C-alpha cells in the first residue's frame, strides 16, 4: 500500500486549501481513509475520516464545519478541503488508510509522507 499526499502550501488566514492523497496497492473502497495533522511542537492529532463507501464521516471538533473529506473511489483519491483557515491550522497533514474490517480503535497501518500547510495571519 502506498499513499502519496500532495497539495500543501501557504495561504493567508481566512483562505482555503485542498490537500489530496492518492492511494495504490489496495482495493481502495475496502479501506477507510483519514487525515491527521501534526503542528510544530505538538503531537499528531486526528482530523477527519471517511468510510470505504464514503457514506460515513467523522471530524475532530476543532475542524467540524470548516473541513470536508470527500473521496473518489474511481480515482483512488481522498481529499481534505480546508476552508476559513487559521494560523493554528498550520501543520504537516498526513493521510492514512485502514482496512474497513479493522477495529476503529486500532491504529492506522498505512501512512503517507505528509504535506505541509502553512497559514499566515
């Protein structure tokens, strides 16, 4: 399984940015996908996840209503659309994949390399 994240960059506060993750080596629709982020000096934290079929989503409270996590199973991609960005959203964003059969409380076994998002005030 390989996950390739892309789309990070710099944006001013209040702006929008989209990061994407392209997956290969897996039956994409059989995996739930998630985004995590790690801000400078902080631990990595969960941001959002989406089920294999795209029906169920879950967001961290800090981004609910601000981010969305659509996926395209035909293209093996998952995206994180980030709106109304704030300086505290600055972080390296990682995509992760887990088989849908894996318990929700188990760690994600597959990770992308991360992409940096910087929000300036």
